[in-house]
C-alpha cells in the first residue's frame, strides 16, 4: 500500500452531494441501531417487573441474560451479514438488516412473556450487528482517504443521537415501556430512501468485476481467507481483541456512570424517589453529550496524529479519568461537571473502530473483517460483563473500587494497539 502525499486542503473539500448522502443514510441507520440497544437498558426495569410479576431477584437475573442474548445475536448477525455484504453487495444487505431490527423491535410491543422477549431481542440484535458492519464499510469505501477518518467519526458519533432518543423515549413513556418499542419501527422507512438513493460503492463493483474475470468469487466474504491468510489473520484477531477491550470497558465502566450517580445521590441524602430520574438525566444526556463530542473528536485526532496514537492517548486518559469520577465528586452538581469528560474519554475511542477496522482489510473482506473485529469483540466482552456483574455484587466491594479495578483493561488495549499496523494516509487495501 502506498502513502499518498499529505493533502493540506480541508478534509471536506471536494466531497460530493452523493458522498454526504451516503454518510447521512449510514448514520441514520446507526442512530436507530443504537436506539434499539439502549431502549432496553432504559426500560428493562419496568418491562421485566411487569412480565415477571414484580419478582426483583428474577428481574436482575433475566436482565443479565437478555444482555448476553443481545450480544450473542449481534455477533451472529454481524458475522453472517458482513460476509453476505461482501458477496452480494452493501445495499441489499443494509436493507435486510434495517428491516430485521425494525420489525422485531415493533413486535416487542406485543410480547406477553419473558421467552418471547428473549427471542425478539436476539432477532433485533441480528439486524443491529449486521447493519454496523455494512454501513461502516460503505462510508470507508465512498469517502477518499483524506476524509475517511472524519467521515467515519461522524458516522459513529451519530450513535449519541440514538442514546438521546432512547433516554427521551424512556422518560416520556414512563412505565408504559411497550410504546418505546413502537418507535423502533420507524427506521423501516429508511429502506425506501436506501433503495432510491444508494448505489454500490465503486470499489465493491470493481472487485466483483475482477472476481468474475478471474473466477475468484468464492473469496468474497470468505472466513477461511480472513482467518487463515497470514496477511489478514493477524489484523482480524488484533482488531477483535481491541474491540473486546473497548466493549468490555463500555459495559463495565462507561455504563457504570449511571450507577455511580445513583450511589452518590443516595450517599448524600437525596430522596430515593428522585434518584432514578436524576441518574437517567446525568447518564443519558450529560455523560452521553460528552461521549458524543469524544466520538466526533477522535476522527480529526486520528487523521492528524495517526490511528495508533489516537487509540493510545484516549485509553491512557480514560484510565486517568476513572478514579476522578469515582472519588472526586462530593455533590450531584460536581458529578455533572465531571461526567462529560468521563464520557468523552471512555467512549470517544469507539469511533476508532468505524475508522480503523475497514482500513485493515481488502474490498472482498472489508465488511467481513470489520464485522469479525467489532461483533466478535462483543462475544469476548461477555466474560468481562459477567465478571463485572459478579464483582459489583460482592458484599464487601464498593462500586467505585470495582469500576476502578475494571478500568485497568484500558492498559490491555494500549498493548494491543501497539502491535497493530498504522493505516493513516494509506489507501484501502485491495
């Protein structure tokens, strides 16, 4: 891969209307993708209490099981649909994945028992896992190298709109959790837009034509080529572990921001009935806003200094901010000032997955490889999630110390990225 000369023009100079359109459509799909995941986190207390008739012990257990089911569904969907996107094209698989999570989210409105919800959450996750891989690959292939990092960063940062939407929906529906899942049907309308506006990226079409001439179509979306070809296998497993660290720390550290707020409020004498709403606002709006800025910032930082330095810097600073958010705030107001920084540093690196993973693989493996890294990382994050839950439940373990200990995973992420290749200023591999 050759390195093009550094372009001193603004990154968005020369970007066409069609390229912006692809970014908007990919981001819209990702917004609702994230909504489908976050709405369960926000409504699961009311949902499970109703379906389990108030058995709070069962509510806690089923909540963890559903999260594991969701991660499993996302992994399976990402691997399957990522491979299919490399074989049959980005547009048709994008349509299928959006339709999948839209329909089964809407059907959750009618769920009457715990097992129906479990099946529906798995099916929703299938679509969510597949949509990210396809959309991230499209953005990487449509935008030129000088704008790829910024465009992919905007794409991934749009997730914050999904978090906000879920938080607002959770507040508006209150205990009427079923209504929040009806909103999940809306992204099905994107399909009309996708069919009318999106065409296959030129890189993918050229790859198809080349494979037809060389009778090599079996290599498109091939897990054998991805995992057994030494040129790609190291990148695939390295990306998988990098994502596992990021997703593991997300569920065990970043999401714990809401529980840290609750603990602080109860410790400082806030009325129990007020704690839930205040914690939702602090996490879903304030911390999420800082996280969104971090996602947006990662792209320009990665474009200027490189992908590896950006990952290293964010993970080291995330390690430093965790003890601050755990032990420094002595009031709700102080916590509200620190949470945006906490969100910025612990969540911002996730934009790097949309930037970095598609750059590691050739066109015939791009969606497959990116999905293997990101969605495979979901499965490796499950043991971290289970250990986190066990650790936080120990009678002698304070939440703040548990979160502090789990944050040492960021150091593992630093070691992993140092062993990975740098892709800044390089064309996508073919």
